[in-house]
C-alpha cells in the first residue's frame, strides 16, 4: 500500500491513517442515528386521506385511554402518532375541537384491547388500499407499534396473545365502532 501523495512530507504515517480510519468507523458504529435519513412526508391521495383521518381519530382515542389508565409513556408515544398523522394530513386534518373523546368513567384493560384491536384491524385494511408509498410507510410503522401494544393490552386483560394480525375491518364498520368513543361538540340534535 502506498502513502497518498498529500501525506508525503506531512509527518502522517500509514499507521496514523489506519488508526484514523478505525476511529471514523468506530464513531459511525457508536452513533448510527446520525446517518439516518428523514422519512419521506406522506402525500395521501384519494381514499388515503380517509384512512389517515380515521387513524388520527382512533389514535386520539387511544392516547386518551392511556392517559386515563395512567400510562404516561404510552400516552406520550400515542401523542407522537397523532402529531405524525396531523402532519401527514396537513389541511385535511380534522380540527382539534371537531370531535371529543368519550371514555367510560373507569377504563379497563378490556377497553385497551378493544381500541388497539380496532387500530390494528383498520391499519391492516388501509395498507392494502393506500396508493401513496410514504403514506403506506407511515401506516406500516404505526401498525408495527400498535401490534405490540395490542399484545401488551391482551396480556393486561389476561387474554391469550394473538397469532398473526387480526382480520382487517372495513373503515365504515370501524367508524361505527369508534363512534361509541367519540362525540361531536356543538352538533345540532334537533
């Protein structure tokens, strides 16, 4: 191996170059997050918007559930999901005061199972029909997290773990299930 021309006469030895390369490699191994690229921003198209809007409302219900259950860590994670979905929807995101979460006075592990199952089933459906790749990536990442949370919720409810993903659910049916946990403030009833 020959020494690069720029190093001749500079006092840099081959050993110093090798040690410098090793240090650079070690630095890259210690801080892998620094080299990660940002995920592409979702560009929902057509029905993708409806899938993200449903996901946003369901994640808001889920965040409220974990807050009421006293699980601050998961509630914070759910708040991050909500923020990502709002960013992905942009102007198509429902306003914060369009819906209000309506949970029972006492939340139970069974309610957590119900909410997480609804999320996982609806994400599975949305992934099959989403046209935008960046939107699909966001939904897939949310599905991965919520699948894990479903396993934890089932354990807390003393239910056996699920094997595989639950059966997908049509968004219309999922919306009917979610409506039981939402209200629309200032909605005229007469």
